[in-house]
C-alpha cells in the first residue's frame, strides 16, 4: 500500500517558497484529501475546489493561488481530477494551468467553469492540449473566450487524440469557430461529447447547423451533442435529421431553447421511426405544441424502441398531446424518462400520468411531476428532476450516487468523473 501523501504540508512549503500567502480554502481541501482512506490513492481522486456550493463563503482561488497549487500537484500522480469552477482565475492563471497540463501526466478531468479566462487564456490552454496525452475531460463553460478563443480549440481538435469530452457552452462562440469545430470533428476520432450551447450568432441562415449536420454524416465517434440556444428553426432540424439517418453513434441530442415548432418535430418523428441509436432527446423550451407531441407519440408508440429519455418541458403542449405521450409510454417500454412540466395540464393529462406512476410504468424518479389529489380531482406537482439539473450547479456531496434528479448522468456514456 502506498504511503499517505501530505498535500497540505507540501502546500504550506510551496507558499513559503513562492512568497505567497496561503488560501485557507485550498489548504482545507488539501487537508481533507490527506485524511481520506488510503485505498483511494490507488484509484485517483478529484480535488473539489469549487468557489460555490458552500454553506459559508470561501476565499476563491486567484491566479497566484493557482500557481502555488499546480506547483504542489505537478508530480502528484494520484490527483486525476481538479474542479476549479466558479473562482476568479484569469488569463494569467490560465498560463500556470497550461504549463501544468504540459508537465503533469496524471490529470484526466479539469473543470474551469465560470472563471474569468478570456481569449489569450484559451489560446494557452488549447495550445497545451496539442501535446497533452492524459486529459479526457475539459469544461470551459462560462469563460468568455469568444470566437477567436474558440478557434484555438478547433485547431486543437485537429491534433489531440485523447480528449473525450469538451464543454464550451456559454463561451460567446461565434459562427466562424462553430464551423471550424464542426470541420475538425469530421476527422477527430476521439471526442465523444461536446457542448456548444449559447453561441453568439448574428445570422438567421443557420450556417452553423448545416455544418454540424455535415459533420454528423462523417463522424462515427460522437455520442453526446448539445446545441442549446442556437436560434435553430425547422430548416436546421431537417438538416440534422437528414444527417442522423446514417449516423450510428449519437446517443444524446440536446436541442433545447431553440425555435423548433410542430413542423420541425415532424422531421424528428420520422427520424425516430428509423434511427436505432438515439437514447436521449431534449426539446425543452421549444414550441412543438400538440401536433408535434402527437408526431413524436406516433413514432414512439409504433416504431422506435431505443429512445430512453425525452424532455418536452415548456413546449405549449396541452391535454391532447400529453395524453398521446402517456399512451405511447404504455406501448413503448423502453421509454423510461419523460419530463413534461411547464405545459398545459388538464384533468385528462393529470389522470393519465397519475396512472402511469401508480401502475409502476413510470417510476417517480424518472419524471418531473408527481400526482396528488385535492377536492376529488387529480393534479400534478413539479419535482426537481430533469436531464441536466446539475449542469450549472452541482452539490458538493452526493452527485456521484444521486442520479434520480439528473437522468442524463444515468444514461449517457460520457460523464464528468
């Protein structure tokens, strides 16, 4: 059995050597890691130094703090994950991290979500990944790297053959870098999941969606694709569906918060009749209405037997469409997760979903509604479940075991840890 390491002692020494004051939050996390069971050192550990999710305020990690931390971890083989979300790391800190990524051969998971890294920081980190051969998961969510910063990651994807999951959501990506990323992924064989949520697009021609569709025709490794807030309309959905007829790898498609109507969903309905791969479909916050819900129900009831999770939250669907979906679930036993809150519930909807839950066809932890009775009538209350409840915020403890409220973690092949 390996000797218990002393990260805290090394951290104190590094602060003295570099002439930096210690960060009590970082020191506390390292001390906690030192006290963990020795068995964990052989498996690798995730250091959670997130600046949020604490009952009391913590001293957030700065660039200087990061310099000290990476000097401690540089030759530490048992630390395989680093969660630095919601801190105040800037481009100067990104330089320290880039150096660390070039020198360390153990880190596999890095979360830099919602720091203050910009274009030059993105260039440094992406540049380090041209040579790094261990990192499999990188989350840059919420760092305003812009279109130019995104181009550096597109270039990286042309050479890196290790990275499996890349999150560039909410990074102010532009049309140029989205097209470049899609082009790079026509050749990249290692990336399994990518998040391109909320780019800044100033055209209604849907050029980026067209290029993503072309990529899907040629990419045979991508499992998970997030295209939330892409201003996508029915034309774009049709292009994606055309591409997915021949795609046999994509399992998770996120089209939430777009402008898809019932006409666009008809293309998805036809796709589900023939596609034998897709397992998760997120249409949250579109406008498919009853006609779109019925199209999906027809495909799911009679043809598709691979989709396992469907989110139709806030889609202006009323009783007709929701009852049709409940009927599809009775015929299709593979569809296990369904999320419908934010639509127009009538008594028939409440009764139908209450029956699904009471008979055991729909498990209470696999939907976002719970039936209750008042004045002799059945109603539905909202539950805190969904496909990505913990995308922006994750509890400090428990996310590894409590998957009920975040179904995508239970289904998708590529997860954070």
